[in-house]
C-alpha cells in the first residue's frame, strides 16, 4: 500500500503491507523462523509475528490469553466493550459467545449445502471461459478467479450480480486499506453497512429463499437477530469469502502456469485435483489472521503487552520444516499434509468446504478448457499485500504465441 | 477408528479423503461410518486421515 516507511529490519520492525513482503514473503519468514521465530514491530501500536507452526498453533488454541476482537491488524483496535461478540461474529468472537454464533452459520456451509451449489458454480466458470473465446492472453486473476467467489456468495446471499463491483470495492477497502487513516477506514465501513442495510430492508419487506432471509429468521441466545446483526454477519461473509478464495484460485493457476509438469499431471489425472488443492493451499495459503493480547504477560520469553497484536501466519506455519518434509517444494501429490490454511481450533474457516469446492471446480473447468497455458511475463504478476495474499494481476497465455 | 468429537472442528479432511471410513454430520464434523472397523484395503487412507486431521482428533485402536 506504500503508506509507510520501508522495512529495513524484519526482526524488530516488520510490516505485512511492505512491498517486499507482498512480492515474496517466504524468504522473510524462513529467515525469521531460523533466527527470530517470534518477531516484533512497533508499527500498528505493537505487534508480534510467530513464524513456526508450533507457535502459530499454540496461539490459535489459546483463546484465554489472546482475543479475536479484531482479526485484521491496523492502527484501529475495536473497543473492548464489544467483546465477547465483537464487530463481526463469529470471527471476532471469543468463547463462550463464539460457539452459538458459529453454530448458526455451519449448516449454511455444510458439505451437503455446498454440494448443491456445485452445478451453478461450474456453469458460471464455463461462462467466464466462454467469454475468453478467441483471445490469446487473458488475466486469470481479474477475468476468472476474482469473479467466482463474488458470484457464488452473491447468489447465496440474494444480492444482485450487478453489484459485484460494489462489494469487491468494500472488501478491498477493509483488507488492503489497513494503513489508511482512521477516518477513511470508517467511511468505507459506513458505506458497506449503508449498502447492506438497503438490501436487508428489502428482504424484511419481502422475504425470499436466500441467506439474508435465513439470517433474518435465525435466533441467537433465544432472540431473533436484529437487522444490524444480520448486516454484520453478511459483511463478514463478503469479506471472508471473496478475496480469500480469489487468492487461492489465482495462486493455483499461477503455480500451474509456471510448472508445466504439475499442470500436465493434473490434466492427465483429474482425480488428483483434490489432493493437489490441499498442497496448493499449504504452499500458498492466502490467509493470515490477527489476535490481540489480552493482558501483559511473558509468552515463551516474549514480553507481550495488553492490546498488542499477534499476526497468526498460517502461511508461514505451512512452510515450517519441523512440520513438513521439503516445505518449500510443491509436491503436487503430497499425501501427508496437515496444513493450517483454514486456521486451527474453534475458528476453523466456516467456509472451507465451499472454498474447496470453488477451487476444485475452478481448476477443473480451467484445465479442461486450457490444457496448456503459461505466464506471459513473471514480472507482470502482481500480488496483494496484507493479510490476504494472492495474485491480483495474472496475465497468462492460453493461445498460440 | 475413533473421532474425538471435542477436538473435531470440521475441517473435513477425513471424510473428503476416505469417504468409506468417515462421513460428515449436518455441520461438517467427521464421524466414523458404521462401527469404525476398517477393512485392510482402506487402511492406508484411514491412516492418512489420522495424519492429515489438523486437530489431531482421530485415533486408531488396533485390534
Ligand atoms: C481458500 C479460501 C479461504 C481461506 C484460505 C480461508 C481462511 C480462513 C481462516 C484462516 C480462518 C480462521 C480465522 C481465525 O482463526 O481467526 C477463516 C475463518 C472464517 N472463514 Fe474463511 N477462508 C476461505 C474462504 C472462506 C469462504 C468462501 C467463506 C464463506 C463465504 C469463509 C468464511 C469464514 C468464516 C465465517 C470464518 C469465521 C469462523 C469462526 O470464527 O468461527 N471463508 N477463514
Ligand atoms: S479431519 Fe479431523 S477435524 Fe476435520 S472433520 Fe475429520 S476429524 Fe474433524
């Protein structure tokens, strides 16, 4: 984002929005894991960065000493009085409140519900491919990966497809605008909730068979959700469901574009796609989450202060040699792969079954249409920085050179 | 095979990888199919589920 001083020392002054991190964070994490496995920065009012699997897991499980009150690290800390629900339950909630808020969402994203969405998702991926007819070079991030989760979630929620551009803008603002001044961030949030409120009012007047009406009808702690709670939940689903999946699909296509052997193997053996997806999720895990330290404490020798952040780098954990054999290699048929791309513990990604289905269908349809494709220019690939990392520009050649 | 329901967080690695041995309940948490006995030909996949469960929720009781 470039609103900050460049980083010169990653052990004492890291910044996850730095351009060097966005372009290629793996060498930074590898070095930290070896030399300073829990790094610190004074930026954002103080933050820690564990890079080992073991430490990331321990903090993810420790909901006593670390709160999820905000999972997006910025200068802004939501007021403590919002706990235990937080701004966007269940991702921002701590026990015991978290459990029921999460339980309410799980049936919507159950494997059975996700299966029912597969045919529409496949048809939509094919439409995107059909629109590329006759072209030799396309942007796989902008013209393919990005549209799939937007379309799927808009359908589920019952929001008009024509608003896709609008919610991509909101999501981008929340996730990538973390170093913007507070007033500008607040404006973005107000715009998002204003937009959602309009649709919620429509659904109250005229209930339909979609997720917004389902949520309006849901109960938590024995009470119907109020429209504002519904808006917050929808806001969460838009933010959690779009950039993340877009990044995962994009990174997978990027890998296959630059790795002909893996691409050919998947074209020849489509049944391997689900195994390959787990490996691509491990190696290019798109999502890093944050926690806030509840009280001053010594954590394994680190003097953590109340209200300091911890960045839970699932992507770095997934590259830890103590947990994975040959962690830096993508082994497309890796069988033993206990990766943490969807988090660990009580906040395990509620949308993981949906995300896996979208990834699988997106890759199947793409490989079926383009059994051979490659990067036009590795330097033209542009990655987002911050807590959701994936290719945002990804020009690939699908036709004759 | 036994799944510890208190540890399972519904990652679905077990039922996706070895559907003959595990199945999802209505929220996606894993449960064992039938009495949890695994025929020899499925043993490899059952062991992989143990190795891949992110929550270390699955154990094998040898008989
Ligand atoms: C490949 C794509 C995705 C990745 C890598 C991913 C990753 C994650 C991670 C790491 C967490 C844990 C949060 C934490 O520990 O604080 C999480 C939580 C969550 N994700 Fe995803 N996600 C993806 C797609 C989705 C989709 C498609 C949806 C739904 C539309 C979704 C909805 C959620 C929700 C609701 C939570 C909060 C669960 C809770 O706090 O109990 N995610 N996700
Ligand atoms: S893999 Fe583990 S956490 Fe996931 S559903 Fe199976 S038992 Fe539960």
